[in-house]
C-alpha cells in the first residue's frame, strides 16, 4: 500500500516538473468592438401561444356546453 503512494507521488512530482506555464509571446489578439445584438421577436411567439390557448379554451367551452345539452355524450 505504501509503495503505491510512493509511486503516485513520484509520478505526480515528475509530471509537475514538465508542466511549466509560459507567457504568450505577443500578448494575444487585440479586442474588437462587440457586434450589435441580434433582434429576437419575443412578442411573435407569445402572441401565437396566447391565440392558440384562447382557441383551445373556446373549443373546450363549446364542447362542454354541447355536452350539457346531451348528457349521454362524454366530454372530450
């Protein structure tokens, strides 16, 4: 068990000797101005979702009214 720890410590120290950080030669690229943000139509999807929910709600209400007139038909 102790020999495993010695082996692991030796490998870790040997690997640490090779991992030497180096500074960049040129300092890297110069920063540029950011691009304009992309316009996202947030209202388009929301209005379609609202219209779909309204249509589904009206359909359910009409089926419920029709089912109350005819009690033998199940509500779907």
